[in-house]
C-alpha cells in the first residue's frame, strides 16, 4: 500500500469527537481490566516514538531524535531512551494458528463439507473417506489427532453425536471470553478495521470497502430479530469467502501478503442522549458512504 498523502489528513480538532467515541469502549475495557491511565500513557509513549521513527522516516535520511521529538511532542531524552525498543508485537499463539487452520479446512475443503457447505460430522478414523484423523493430518503432522480431539472436547469446540461422530460446534467460531484466542483476534481484527478506515481517510482515492447499515429508534424485539438475521447472512458470507480463499490457496505460490475479510454486528439500547442526537429518523436506513473504486 502506498504511503498516505498528508494533504488528505483531517484537522486535529475534527478528530476529537470521533476519537472520543472510538476510544470509549476501549477505556471501559481498560478500567475493567485494571489498565490504569499511567500504564496506558507509557504504552502510548512507546507507540508514538515507534510510529514516528519507522512510519515517518524521510527517504534516504536517518531519523533523528529531534525529528521524532518534533513529530510526537515527547522530550528528546525520552525519545532517545525509547528508540529501538520496538513496538509491542502481537504474535500468533501456536494454539490459535493450528486451531484456526484446522477449522478453516473443515469448513472449506470439499471432502470435509456437505453439499450445502456445512462441515461434515466426522468419524474419529476411517480407512476410506474423510475422518477427524485425516483432517488434522492434512494440516499438520506435528500433533496427534487424539490430543487435538481431547483438547477441543474440553473447550467445547466439538461434540460427539449419537453415532460417536465428531461434530463442529458453534463455539469453534466464537472464542471464549477473555481467552488467548479471543484477545489475539481482538487485537488483529480491530487493527485491520481501523487501519482500513484510516487508509481511506488519508488516501486520495480510498481503496478499502468499509461501510455499515444502521437503523435507529427500533423496538428491542426488532433489534434482536435483525441481529439474528444478520448473523445468518454474515456466516454465509464468511463461509463462502473461506471456501473460495481455501481453494485459491491450493495453487498459490505463497508470499508475504495477507488478506482479512471481517464482519461485525452490534445492537444496543441507546441512552436517551444518543437517541436525541441521532441524525436519522426512526426506521430510516443509513448506510455509510462507500468509497468509489
């Protein structure tokens, strides 16, 4: 992706209100989790220095402490101490990587799915045809299928049906609250969504699809019904995208690029102040503008 053109950066004052709204649920999480304001300040200071050092370096010139200090407003002495430390890295936990790869193959590969696209119920082993053992072995030879099965049964990712076949549970698509997997995807998916939005703001011709459809002033019952229907639509889209990506990867030579396709759904009983400030009338569709390709 090309470097954003600074001519398209919005005024700092115009960012205050959307930034406050964006950060509010994060601050709620911080307070609930015991991340104090001083601790967050330390993290932000490191990130400011790291971003200024690497993302705003001038071509052909070494980045200096003075320039990093000018860009960030952080004293040169602090800049000198923090430079080179590197930004916090969100490495993929091994358990997350192997679990996601096995599940992705289970819901995408034709031999492991039904005609309607649902993942098949698999026998533990089979001399001919798909099985849980062949599924795991098709992804990795470093793990014993029995060990994976025991772990997944314990975590509720799979269940056993009346015929002792292994059935993929809905929990496999929704990591448990606060667990290693959920926290990893929390950081990765929010990063990518925000990065796409920021790129669209900073670039002359926004390239990423980033839009939503929202209705205000609904009854709680209708909001719940729309949420349920949206889940069905979203899962169909995710599974279709996964099948096509999985098939394409079979012949792809590989490289350093990555791709992420995500969907979110949110509903709440909005406080009265938010309802009064809502720019849309009850029941009116309000899709966000889509950047033209």
